[in-house]
C-alpha cells in the first residue's frame, strides 16, 4: 500500500516534508490515491471509511498547507460528516470513539448449537449438519458455553452445550482452564485506523471520546498496522498525516452540542 498523507500543525510542515499543492499529499499523492487506500482497507467499517475520508478531504482538498488552520481542519471534517440525528453531537466524535482499539468477540445465535457427540444418527438424513458434524445440534442457552482462548491470538471461541449435555460442558470447561491461563491477551480486531493514517495524540483523543481518562491501548499497540494477525500479511509502514490538536485543547474541549 502506498504512502498515506501527512497533516502538519498549522504553519509547521512535517520534518523533511516537501511543499505540496492543494489536493495532494506527501510525495505527490492525491486525494483520489488516499481514498483508494481507504476503500481498499478491509479493516475499515463504513463509518470508519467516512471518518478517514472526512479528515483526508479536510487536509488535502479543503485546506492548502499554506492556510491550514487546526481549528479549520477539524471543523471541516466534522461538518463533512454532519451531526447525529438529535443534532447534539457530531458524527465525527462518535466515529472517533468507535475507532478506539479493542477486541470484540462474537456469540452469534446461529453458532449456538450443542457440540456434544451424537450417539445416534439424526432422522433428517446423512446430509443433515448434525450427522455431518457428529454433534447433538440442539440450541444451547446463552449461559451454557465454554470459553476457549486461541493460543496464537487470544481470540475467543465459544463452545456451546444444551441442557441435556451439561456434564460435557463441565468437563470441557475444566479441560480449558489451564491452556486458557497461558493464552495471550486478545489481539484487537476493531478500530485503530486513525493512527494508521494520521499522526496525532490519539491516546488523549480516545480517552476523551470514550469518557475514560484511564483507558489504555492494547499491549499490541494503538495502531491497527501493529497488531499481529495470523494469516494476514503485515502492512508496510507508511507515512501518516500529522493531525494537530493545539496541545490537545481542541480534542478535549467540552461538548456543547453539534449545532451550536
């Protein structure tokens, strides 16, 4: 993936950065190039893409490097995304909170089938999933699961058991106790894209948007590019926009409603 953009402090170009024309990033990269990178990033949700593009538009199209003002850049990005339905908050602020790095596990209802061994073939025929997998297949209650932590990622796998097979559940939970204790902290699988494309004080920003002054990023880092995901090739380091925040005051000012 090509180099991303730089967003410098107002009137302060990034070290070693060449002067760029309006609509272009470092190394002559255009907003179209940046948008292509964002849309090609499979980690980005629709809301995250909109957020990244809003910042890219504010820094590459709406404001030239010569007239780039920190407040103007953030104001443009916020207005590009608009306010929430109630009009009391900017959607950009909510998108930033949603980009806080974290691990999200899944307990989807369609996966909540009892995996206890099947003793007799199910009458629905050999192609029925219960016969193919050799499992009970009954729907399990939400609390009847054993949590397995993957050894490489710490990611969670839920192993479900129905009321008829609670003895299996107890046995599996006991079997998993020791290996789970050795599993690493879960590798994040959500957020962390703002630090990929923009250089700023994201720790302070995330803490403010989460309303959690003690929030800490995962041990793997605050940028999604730094997270080790088995089977996924690491993204080469790229240049980033430097997103100024006037010593943090712009990002931590109290919310007084979006349309004020």
